[in-house]
């Protein structure tokens, strides 16, 4: 039963995106923090105060260390979210924290953000019983279960699958799909987003865990160890209905996928990392099932010297859609910029903002840009409070009202070592970008970096070991964890 049908039925999250926009300002951020020395120091989950009215603004309220080494905490999701808003008996109380390298899943009690604790640990051996490993994205389901996408089989070969976890016991209870996906040819897993109103779930592709562990090797792409497809599932039947290959160089490594938040809207977007393109995927008609894709925007590669390759892609590593469905943001981890597009008409997106944060092409790197079809000159290096920003903009999290964008700078420790050694030496940073999202005001650039806000993960602990920073969550829900139902 939805809350629209029962006035006294009010569960976690918000009934609609419009209600979420009117929600309270975020006061704390939960952030996953991998150790730069994973063989010596464990990863952490950190609570950071982002309330300007607080005496502890900009400081860590809690630093929960994991009990094991070598986890690589990465993404995380809630045990329940706005898709469970119709159930007043459920509580948004636990963060589901999958680990890439160890394939563990930590269940974190986040009821008190200043006193995080581990409720349960699901070990890799348990996942192997269901022939899955390398867990990535966690979403709650309206039926009370938790679903986690997985990229590997029991032997860390590529396999697209989805593990189900019981929300009461936090025990794995099986896999979601009703077909044996191991029989599918060259099927990879990564992110997913479901939309029951249209009876569809979209799943994207990264690569083979065995190869990801080793760092990025361009030759692995041509040898079939990375993906370029969008896999479309029938939500009710739990079967794959369609596999869309993103043809050409722009299609490689489709990572994050986001539907517009309005459950009746049939438009979604996907960013490709290696391909550095934004794809629009949409349902052809309301009664049918077929979905189509179109290239919505591209980031042109740059010809360079003194870099790993003669051509540098932007490497889109995260995208998100504002709660009002007006704008999409994505990060180019290598080029170093965040871009903001007006997507009110998804068939005609318009660039309305751009800001540079670090990256590999600024004036203080050794990289020389020999041909650039977008910029007239290389951007300046980014300094905040006297600190030079290593890495580039990576994970993004937007305030519910769409006026603040939080940014972390680390992708994945092994890949950080390859592309940004400074991240390993100095640690990642949490930054803030201010947004002008007033549609009544015309402006050439709606993005501006806040030079007064900085959290330094390089000094997270007193042990001298720098830390990285990746996924971000708010206690009350956010633009990338909450899914709304009709």
C-alpha cells in the first residue's frame, strides 16, 4: 500500500521526489575511506559534519575501522530507502557496505552517525555458495530485501548477477535472477537501477574482477575483459530481456546508471568511463518493453605527451541526476572537470556548467596537451586552503535541493596508484561545489568550487597512513540511493 492511499502510512524516506526536495539540509555525510596501505591498515567508514551551524563543522564525528585488511570499501547503500516509504514498520538504520577486493559485505548500524558499529559481516565464502563475488552496488527493494550487484563468479571471473540479502537477519538468501546468467556470452556486471512502474531494471558493465584487481591495462579491453553493453531486465519476471551493445569507442565501460526520479518518467542516463560519453536510454512506448539508446553528449579525448597513452580520455566515473530531474552532473576523473547539463528535454541536453578540480592536464602536471578540441589552454592546478588537490573529481553527491555538490577524488586504490600517485602519498579530499540551479536566472556557468570547504583524508588518522575517499551517503536519503515508486 502506498502512502498516497493511507494517510497514516509513513515509512522511511520520502513519498515523492518533490517531497524529498523540501527535506531538511544534509548535516552529516557517511564516506567510505579505503586505506592507501591496505596490507598495514584497515579501511574505514567515516562520518563528517557538514552542518555550517555546528561547532564541529568540517570535522569527523566518527571513524569506524574495519576489522580486516585488504577490503577496499567502495560503494554502499541503505537497508531501506524511499521505495519502502509505504511501510511504517521499516527503518533506515543500516548501511550495506560491499568490499571489492575481499568480497566481504559489512552491515553497519548507522542509527547514531557519531557512533557507527558493525552489526554483521558476510564473508566471501558465503557469497561463493551462490557463485558470486566482487559485490558493488546495494539497493533496497520495496519487498524489504536488499539487492547487491556482483561482478564475479566464485573464481573471480566475469559474471553479472545480483545477491539478495534478508533485511531482518542480514543473511544472503539467494540471487535475484530466475535464469543462469553464467550461460550468457561475455556478460559483465556493475551498477543497476530498477523502475517497477515501467517493469524494467538496467544493469551496466565494468570488467572481469581478475583484471580489475591488477590495475587497468588497455590491452585487456580488446581481449574481451571489459564490457560495453547495457543489460535490460524484466523486473517482474526477473529475466534479461534485452542486451544493448554501445557500438564504437564511446561505448566502453558503461558504469553508473540513473533513471530520472519521477517513477513515471521513462528516461535514464548512463556514463561510459573509457568511452567518455553520456548515453540516453529510454523506453520506446509505455505498453511495450523495448528500450533504445542514443548518444547524448561526448567528452572529446585529448592528444598528450608524457602520459601513459598518446590520447587521454575524460574517464567519466560518476553521474547523478538532481532530485527535480532538471540536471545531470558527471565527473571526468582524468581531465579533471565536472560538467552540468540541462536534461529537461532528454533528447536535447545542454551544457550549463563546468568546473575543474585537479585532474591530469592542469598546468602543474608533467602532461603536455598537444591537441585539445575543447580548451584553449590547460587549466590551473587546484589549491584549497593551501593544499594542492591530487586526483580528479570522482564520486558525486548532490543535496536534495540541488544547490550543493560534494566531491571525492579517489577511484580505486590500484587504479589510483597508476594514474595519481599523489593520492597514495597524500590521501584523497572531500570538496564542495556550489550550484546555481535557479531556472529563472540565465548564467554561462552554474558551477563554482567552494574554496573555504575541505576535508583532508590524508590526515584522517594519526598513524601517518593517508586514506582515500569514495562513496557518500546522507542519513535521510540522497539522489543516488533512493528509488521512488508510483
